[in-house]
C-alpha cells in the first residue's frame, strides 16, 4: 500500500463505517443465548464511539510514538493500514450475528472460537501493517505497539481526569449559584 500508493482515505472510511455498522448490528441483533446486552440501554452513539474512539486514538498515539522512534509512516498511511487491518472484523460481524441466532447453548463455543480467531487475525494484520508502514523490525514493532498501548491508557486516564474536573467545577458552580439565590 505504501509504495504503490494504493491506500486511499475514502476506502479506509468505507471500511471503518462497515466495521462500525457490523459492530452495531452484532451488538443489537446477536442471538439471545449469546447476547448479554440490555436492549433498553442500547445507545447507538456509545456503540459508534466504542469503535471510532479506539481507532482514532490508536492512529494518533501510534503516529506520535513512531515519529519519536524514527518511523517512516505518515498519519494518513497509519489510518489506511489500521482501517485495512479491520477488514476481517467488518466482514465477519454480520455472518457471526446470523450464526448466533441459529446456535444453541451447547454450540456457543463455536461462536466464541470463531470470534477469537477473527480478532487474533485482525491483531496479526495490524502488527504486520505497522511493521511495514514504519519499516520496523519485529522487535521494534512490538515495542512501538506496547508504547502505543501505554500512551492510549495515559490519554484515556487524562481524559477521565479532565471530565471529572469539569463535573466537579460544574457542581461547585451550581452550589455557589444555589447559595446566592437562597440568600
């Protein structure tokens, strides 16, 4: 993809949208034997953020980490190869959902094994994609992915701290307002 200039942001967007669509369908329509989600608590925005958030966070943090580690990949290339590595998930979500509606409790292990294989294959494709786009060795790729994962955890932690700070400030302002109004 890198040297033949085959990656395109439009195709990556279509793959990402297909993955999000498949994830939402799978979350909502998986057979009742395998689906532990409460349909009353289903929120499509949360499901979209569940896929889109980690995707964008991975791309940004991986770009930041690999820039410091002399990686050769550009941000658009990272987005393209990350989206391309999601193809097995995008393809398998709908058939797995259909399969889950035909399985019994005894056959549920097949569902979980197939889902595990698809996730493992996606992780392998992501590993190879990062290795190729940045021209890293296997060891350096593993190291950069570990640092990327740590960076993602740190970013999520900082985001949660920020949200907590905003909530605390809002509560404080509401209490101050109530005190002023009551007097």
